[in-house]
C-alpha cells in the first residue's frame, strides 16, 4: 500500500526518534599499534645469601652467621666448619712480638700438636720475625669438625680454605700502651721468610701499620692462585701455593707489634673456615653456585690489609661489591649487599 506524503513523513520521524546512535569520544579511540625496538628485560635480582656469607668470610670471618662456602662452579656437597683459637701473646724484651697463622693447617691437629699458629712469649728478643727462641706453638684450638686430622686419615678427604683471619687487641693499661701493630700477609700465601725484620715487612705492598689501641685490628687471608680455590688433597706432601704448608713454621700471615712495652699482653683471635669433601663426613650440605657473586666478592678484595676494625671492613667490602656490581645490569646491588651485611656485623659486634 502506497503511503501518502504525510504518512511517510510521520514514519520517518518515528524512525529517527527510536534510532540510538553512539558517539565515540576522541580520547576513547585506541591508538594504532606501533612497533617498538625496546628490548624487554627481566627484573633485577639480588645476590644469593651464599655470596654474602662468602663476602663476610673474606672481610670479617668472625661475623659469618653460618658456615660459608665458595660460590664457584664446583657444586659438590661439602662439610663446612671452622677452627678457632683465642689467647694472648706477649711483647718481648726488645719491644717486639707477634702471632702468626698458617690457615691451611689444620682442619685437624685439634689434639694440640701446635701446627696451626705460633705466638711470642715475653722471652722473645726480635727484631727478626720467627726466631725459635721465645715463640710457642698455639695449642688452644677449638675445632668444631668433631675429628682431628689424624682421625681424618689423610687422603680420604680433600679440602679448601674459605676464609681466615687474625685479629688482635691491646688488653693492658693505658700507661703502657705504645707501639705499632704490623699487619701482613704474604701476597702468594707462601711462608714468611725466617729472620725478616719488622722494618722489612713494613715496606711490603700489602702491609699495614696502625697504632696500638683497644680496638680490634685484623689480618685477612685471601686467595692468591687457582690452587687456593680448588679442593686440595690432604697428605703429608701437600703443596698449596708453593712450599710445604703442613707446619706452623710456614705461616703466611701475621700481626706483630713493634715499639711495645716489654711484657705487655696482646689478645688474639684466630679463625679459619674450611670446606671438605670425601668419605665418612657428617652433615654434608649444598655448596651453592653464584658466579656473579663470586666475581663481585673477588673484585672487592683489597690489595692491602685493612686499617679498620673487622666490622668496619665488612661494610666497606660490601660497598665495594656494590660499586663493582653496577657493571651488571641484571643485578640489583644498590644498597642490597650493605643491607644484608650491616645487620649481621652489628649483631656480632654487640655480643663482643
């Protein structure tokens, strides 16, 4: 049926009234997809606890919250423990004295055969280092491994040093406090030369000299070659870094005093952390791998012995690791290492 012009207009108006139109705002329109040349990166990760503990073993081994390991690519399960000794040494008749340590020896000899360290008595004459007259072996050893080297039976075990250190503190009265502490480690971890004078040792690159105080001062071990990192077989012909190191006659690190008051007493604290592999070892735990953390810790090791307390050295060491870590875009080191180390060393310091 044909509609009249009037009806067509009415129908058209009804259609327009019922039609719904949706206006799209300009801001609601989706922009066209654009190609991006930017590479998506994974979130940054912090260092493993194993690396932090290894850093402490190198910078303040007395503050390790648990037995540390070397976070390299050797992932063997290992037995981890420490050997420690605390006592005093005396300033000799000429004002010289020292305590010297062979960190490679022992994870044993807890039976008191004195093959780990030696310290002077008041009869020490000096000024040459390590004169047999006036120095005694250190027999007071706390070996928390539960067995001595004799019981370990030589070649059944392989071992490596994780960290080691000597720290000393003057314990006498203020009237008698005088002299300098000489802090020295042989750069190659080989035996200190018999008869070396304190003046000669003081000229060595790694040596440090600090005034005798009632603060702790430390001498720290660090790896000097690949043989210091890998596991070395244990036996009577052991040769680590050059020279037989089974005897205290071959220590590679020491803290001495020059110009001290004869007869004065100096407290010392020796510690070495070990990792062992082999037969019949109790409580084997995982030795973690963290090549980046291992690299940062190795890079932060100073060429010189510290002139500050062990706790202060640990904080400085952590800051150095963070500085080196800025070269790794995938490691979040901005304050993360110091934030882990600082509470540990402060807690340990509060217990001393």
